[in-house]
C-alpha cells in the first residue's frame, strides 16, 4: 500500500506538473493568439496601406505619363517654334532683299524718268529744229523756184535780144 500511496503521490505530482504545464501552455497559447491577432491586425492594416499606396502609385504613374506626354508635346512645340522662327528669319531676309530691290528699282525708274524727260526735251528741240529747217527749206525752195523762173525769163529775154 505504501507503494500505491507513493505511486498515487507520484501520479498527483505528475498531474500537478502536467496541470502546471497545461496552464503554462494555455498562457503561451493565449499569448500566441494575442500575438497572432495583433499580427493579423497589422497584416490587415498593411494590406489596406498597400492598397492605398498602390492607388497612389497608379495616380503617380498616370501623372508621370501625363507629364511625359506634356514634355513630348512641349518638345514638339519647341521644334515647331524653332522651325517657324527660322522661317520667319528667312522671310524677313527675303523681305529685306525685296525692299532693297524695290529701292534699287525705284531709283532706276527715277533715273529713267529723268533721262526720259531729258530725251523728250531733246526730241522737242530736234523737232523744233527740224521744223525750222523744213520752213527754211520751203523758203529756199520757193526762192529757188522764183530764181529758176527769173532765170528762165532772163534766158527768154536774152534769147529774144
């Protein structure tokens, strides 16, 4: 009996130790469950935060794409602007050349008008001189005709003498 008591006592001790271990394990399980719950809450929080960050990333990517498009358009506008500036410069140079040619042409026209006026005066003077010579010629022709007539009469008179 004593052995049975010893065995019982040993079993009680074992049961007490097992009970203590169960209590410790329950406490550990409770702690682990609390940690697990905290980790799940942290996971949920991080998942939500991740979703928010992904949405922010999408917004930023869209913004970057729009900025790149705007930059490309700006580059195209810059290229077009440079081309237009070169064209404006060429047109200004052509305009200056045309103005210079116009001034030269106007100067030549003015000189031509002056020369034309000079030659018109010369023509008028020559026409007037021609008219004088024609009138002198006509007078001389009349005188010649009269002299021919007088000479003829004189010949007739002399032949009758």
